[in-house]
C-alpha cells in the first residue's frame, strides 16, 4: 500500500504553498505530479523542479502510469500526489489509487467557470467529478494552506 500523505488538486501543481507549507506539514519526501501533459514536457518539469523543496524528490507520471505504478511505491516514500483537476483525481480514484481524502487548493477562474470559494472556481464537469468522488467515499477539503481553516465544502455545490 503506498504511503500517500497528501492528495492535492492545484492547477499550479508545484509552487510555493505546496513546497514550503504542505510538504513540510505532511513530511512528504516525494512529490508525484500525475498529469498527462507535464509527464511529456521536460521544460515544464524543470520549472516545477525549481519550486520543489530540496529534501523531496519529484516524479512526473501520466494518469495511467500513476495508476499502474503507485502500488509499487516503497513504504519509505511519503507521497504528496498532486493533480491539476478534479477530473484527473477522479480518474486516479476510479483506477484504484487508494485515495481517502483530497485537498482542493487552487482552481483558477477561467472561461465557463464560476468562483465558489476563495481560490476555487469550477464548471459543471468539475462538480460532477467532485460529486462522484463523494459518492465513492472520498473526503473533500477546501484548504489553500495548512494553517488556515478549511472552507465549507458545500460551497462547491451551491
């Protein structure tokens, strides 16, 4: 069973909040970005590596490779699993990745999305993915940084 200490939805993937705050609080030593585009983009991986904490390794896998390989992780790997969208998170859950809780960090405003929380904008596809994850028993939490209170998850569905 992989030692997943954090699952975060954040469209910035690895950045200051993830690197300096979340990884330290959960004591992650591996940042695993599950993202089909980034898995094939060496330039973007290099940029994300610059934001990663020095004490943690980084890996960039497609969604499918993450599903296939996550259960082979060593128990010594304390994995922060980072995805860009709730749709990617749902694919991991449906693919058998043992996720119990998802931290919803930053989902920026874009065309067709509506702001529902401080740093969360969603569209109908995002909401469908969140609903399906809740139906599967996944705990959802809206929380930008570890030292602030979580926002009301019901904001997503209003």
